[in-house]
C-alpha cells in the first residue's frame, strides 16, 4: 500500500518533462526542408562526375611523390 502513494507523486513530476520535447518538434520541421534541395544538385554532379573519375586512377601514383617532400617540390616546378 505504501508504494501506491509514491507513484502518484512521481507522475506529477513527469508532465513538466514532456513540455520540453514539444518545443523541439518545430525545429525538425526546418531540416526536412533542406534535404529536398541537396537532392536536386546531387542528380547533376553524378552525371558529370563519372567522366571526371577516369583521371582519378592517377592519384595512386601521386601518393609516393607526396611522401618525399624534397622530390615533390621539383616535380611541381
């Protein structure tokens, strides 16, 4: 029986918490609007990116040059 009285006292303390979460919902509404924008640009880049990727295979050869800073300078000049 002593446990039942304690429960009611805890319930009143929880209500104040739900009030905070209610303020957060409005924020999530803004982010959803941004995703739609990024989706349009991504569609164009993918098409132009494929042709640009072929040259990317060369990067593997650059790492070795970048390791020795001394050689990297003369090569660029």
